[in-house]
C-alpha cells in the first residue's frame, strides 16, 4: 500500500470528478472512483471504479476498506434524487430518520449530510482542494479582461454581503450592479439567480446596460470546504454573459476550477472578466 | 385655513391612496389628491384633486402652495414609467441628471428619489403612517390563525436576516421554512420571490409540505419610512398561500394595511396567519 493508500473519489455528475482524478494521479497517488448510479458520467469507467447506488453506502465502505482507502473525497453534483432511485441498504435504513431531515433542506444540505455519514464509517473526508490543490481558483484575473473600478467596488460590496449572510446559512452568491444589490441567492441556486437578473433587465424593471455588474460568490464563513466548495466552469460564464454582467468574482481559494483553459477561453470570447478575489481587494 | 392646512396626497396606483384619504378625513383634516396620470385610479376623482404627469412636479408644487398645503404624503405604486409618459417640465429637466441615476436602481430608488425632490420644493414630507396612524399594522395576530412554535422561530430568523441585510440596501423580504432561508428578496420584489419559492417546492428541489414557512418583511434599518413603507393587502396573502406558506409576518408598525377587514377575511379563508411582530417576539 502506498503512503496513505489510494484516494477514494465518490463521483456525482459533471466533469469535475475526472478533473480531480487526473490532478490526484498527477501527484503520483492512485485513485478509486465510486460512481453514483444515475449521476456519474459512464466515461469515468476509464479509472479504477465501482458503481453504486446512492442509498448503498454500506457496500461502498466495505469495498473502500478492502482496497486500503483511508481518504475519501466527494465531487460532482447530485440533483434531486428520487427515493426509489436510492437503492437503500441496511446501513442507510438505520440512518433514514436523519436522512429524511437532510432531504428537506435542498441539495447542499443533502450533500453535506451524506458526507457526514460517510465520515462515521471510518474514513477521512478530504476536500477536492486538499487532494488536488492546483484546481483551486487562484487570486487575480484569469483571462484577458479585468474588472473596472466600478466592478471592483461592486465586488467588494458583494463579498461583504455574502460574508454577512454567513450566519444565516444562506446561499453563497449575489449579483451587484453599479452599487445596487440586484439579486441574492438562497435555495434557488446560482443559475436561477442569474436568469432572474437577466429577466429583470429584459423586462425593463432594472435599466442597467449590458456589460455591467458582477456575480460574486464566496464560501459561507464557517462552511465545511471539504463538502461543497462551489465549482466554476464555462457554463457559469455563459450564464453571466446572458444575464448581461461584466464579469465573475469568486473568492480566491474558495472555488474549484475543473478546467481553467476552457474557462478562460469562454470568458475571453464573451468579453467577461473572471477574477479570484480576497477581502484585501482594492 | 385649518391648522396646517389640507394634506396633499400624491397618488400612485392601487387602493392605498383612498384608504389614506379616508383616514385623514376621519381625523377632521381636508385632503387634496394629486393624481399621477397613468397610475392613479380615476375613482379618486371623488376627492378634491388635480391630475398631473409624473414629470411635472413644478405644476404640482404651484397648485399645492396656492391651496395652503404644507404637508405632503405619497402613496401607491409607480410601476415602470416610460420616459415619454413622464410629461417632463422645466423643473424636472433641470433635475434630469439626478433622475436618470434614480431610474437605474429600480422602483424603490425611483420613488424615494422623486420624493426627495418634492421636499426640496418646500413641502414637509410625511409618511402615510404619520397622517393616518390607524392604517399601521398593529402588533399581534390579525385573523383567527396564529403561528406555530416553529413558525415563530422562522419569523425570528427572518427578522434577524432582514435587519442584517439593511446596510446593503437589499429588499425587505425573506422566506424562511423550518429554519431554512429559502429565498431572499432583492430587486425582484416580494411577489416574484414568493413565486420562486412556490416553484422550488413544486419542482421538488425543496421538499417542504404546504402550510409551512413564513414570509417575513420589515423596513430596512435606517429606511425613510415616509417613503416606502411596504403595504400589506389580500393579494400578498393569496401569493403566500399559492407558494405553500403557513403565514406572513411583517414588522409591527412597519407596514401599512389599507383594508384590515379584507386582509383578515382572505387570511382566514385560506388558513394563513398574519402577524405584526417586533424584535421582542418570543
């Protein structure tokens, strides 16, 4: 067994699990993917893997222990599983009362709750940023466009707002345009918040021209970054462009960028800035 | 001229201007309504009145001064005026650069900005709650349904959140369900926020049963209550019921109830509670 053994990657949907797997292997460690049936991309079968159903953590735990896995990371989204798709095993049935509570609070609560249960099975939970730090959003501007002075002020306002919202466990995103807080993300998610701002502009209720304003996202203060660090990819840039924003600012180190080259290509093509920022942004 | 002269009521749309006019007259003071063309209800012509276009504050000021009016209150909504509907006069043209800025920030900014300009014309701006205090939402439960213990906790969480958002000049509303902040109102307004929560439930992204959760609204800390104290009527109760909430809590004294009997009738029929609450809510 190599130092620490392989890293177990519990894979939800999207391209993010492959990015983490590649980054971990580039550091010389083995990976074993546990692919969630109905969510994980079948292309992930190119790695050492096991398929499992979301409700069958008991079987995953047994296979992971047998393979010498001590560290587990979970990446990729889980959208609205139905109970009959879960494939409940006895480990999960015992935990059902707690799981039922988790389900009521939306995806983020579900994800973090399930991961808490994984930890109880005897594994060390790691964040994607810990096992693959090169995927973390760096500080600074990523593409060829940078934020204007006004955009920098909007970013600072948005960061302050997200940090203020932290104790209320509210979503991590906000749209700020020329000093106005135009939209705050709660349970609806970033995409829907961006669409809402775009619609407020198109309907004329907000009269900002296109190419102004910023999507600002940051992890909640005290948020467990091993669990639900937001990821930032080309789709978010496209949504921000459709909404008419000037750019995107995520807290530096507070988001995962699965594919920086693809992100930059889209941002440059659409004319948006993408910046990693911290509280010291001037 | 009676003590202080008549009260001038600048009337936007809705039933609210008539409620204020009746409440003022019940206290023995005269009213003169200045009806905003394209917005005010023509039924308001039953009061002493002048029609004017939104951009013609200069003519309003002259008429009001000639009638001995010293105090002015503005009530009713102004939805998305188009520039060509404004009927700009020279007083307004001089102020256009400031007005142009106001327009970009949405309805609330527009309303408060225009009122600031009215004050500069030499009138005392009053709030509807000052000239007609009996229209203010009282503390306590208004209808026959009261909040559960969980709803009271949700109300307290929502009030705290709205107060925290105050310095960011963000909207005054939030939906809290069983301890989860499900939606935060910014530029989109209360109705759209309620519709969003209802859609999150119907789509299954949030799995709260109907009849749980609370719409909480409060004036922003430091907000000028003479200008945009929210009003609370049967339509808001209907929207909250459609969204699947258990009830509505507005800060006591922080909202205008144009027609309490109609509000209570709808709330009782739909099974929702309506409460005026303060920070001391237990």
